[in-house]
């Protein structure tokens, strides 16, 4: 998550977004030239965003292809044995996983470049407190909010870190308070931050870790406990701010880990410390 945290740090630049009303004026020609420059910069941002979205779609397709290839390989291994599943040189040169890694690196760099340019564009507008921003700047603010939502959702999907996501949403709303999408995303994060008994009931014995992740979400890293001697693993999901937690226990079943015990009241606790001893991920 360090890369995303670096991107998130760029948002701090927006502290200078609103400036006091100063001596404006200026000649009409200068104002017109400034507006033209702003429009041109906005068009560049739109083009940059279109390229980034296309690359993100390419990455999503590559991930689906890699997932399908993995499932096909697993099926082939079961049917013909491991020896029959050896890839030839041509297949190795078109390794779906390698393609995904390449695209992830490209998307990462393009995302960081775009986010930086977006923040600089907004800051350069010299917005005045109480005044409506020009249309391109207002659009850029909404575009930045969309990027912030992607970052926040990644904290949830990959790290189970609802607290960080909620902080991102709240900060973004400080700049873009009327954004309905931001408001909805914040409400959903706050609603899902703590596990409900109804939601927990979607997990069943015999599910793989991936299947549990699909119905309950990714647990925060500090709330995943392994017990090597017993060869089991437990995922804890906060139920209350005081530290109560539900748990899903996994043990080996063939080549995978499968749930064998589920307990919504695994930890019943009253106190200030949340599960895992680290409230960052709650």
C-alpha cells in the first residue's frame, strides 16, 4: 500500500486550495489569455485521463485472462497430472501473469503522473473563498474526487483498512462537499466497517479463503493470525469499536485452505483497543 499512500500524500497540497480574496483586476487581455491557458490545460488533463482509463481497462482484461488461464491450468493438472501441464516456450513468452505485472507497473506510473497534474491544475487556479470555481476547475475537483475514491476502495479491497478509506472520503468531501458519489462511498464504508451478524452468515464452512474474502471482505493484516503448529489460520473481523470480533478459521484441505469453524462471537470485549491491537485498520 506504500505506493497508494504516496499518492494520497499529494492530497495535502490541497490545503492551499482556497486563498483569501486579494487584489484581482488585471487587464482584459491577460484575463482572456489566462482563461485560454486554463482551457488548454484542462483539455490536456482530459486526454491524459482517457489514456489512463484505457490502460486500466486493459489491465482489468489482462487480470481476467490470467485468472482464466490459471483455472484452465488447474483443470489440466487434475485431468492429466502435473507432468502434462508443463508450458512450452511459446506459452511462456505470453505468460498472462507477466503481462499483468507489466500493466500494473504502467498503470501505477500513469496514475501518479495524472494525479500530480490534476492537483497542480486545481492549485494553480487560485480559487477565492466563497466564489464558484470556473467550470474546468470544478470538473477537475470532481475528477480528483473520483481518483480519491479509487484509492480509498483499494485500501478496503486489498487491505481491509476502513479507517484509512473513511479518512480519505472525509478529506475529499472537505474540498468537494456536494459530491453525491463521495457521500455514498463514505456511508458504505462506515456501514461495512464493523461486521454484522447478517453479513457474517454469508460465510460457510468449506469455503476457500478467496470465497470468504468475496462475501466478508479482506481482513486487516493485523487481524490475520496463523498458528503453524496447529496448521490453522484465523481471520478476525471487528464487530464493535470496543474490540469484539467475529472469526473464520481455516485449515488445509488438499492444496487449499478451507473454513472449518465460524464464530460471530469469537472475541467479546469491552475496552478502547480494537482487534489486532492496531486501530488503523478498523
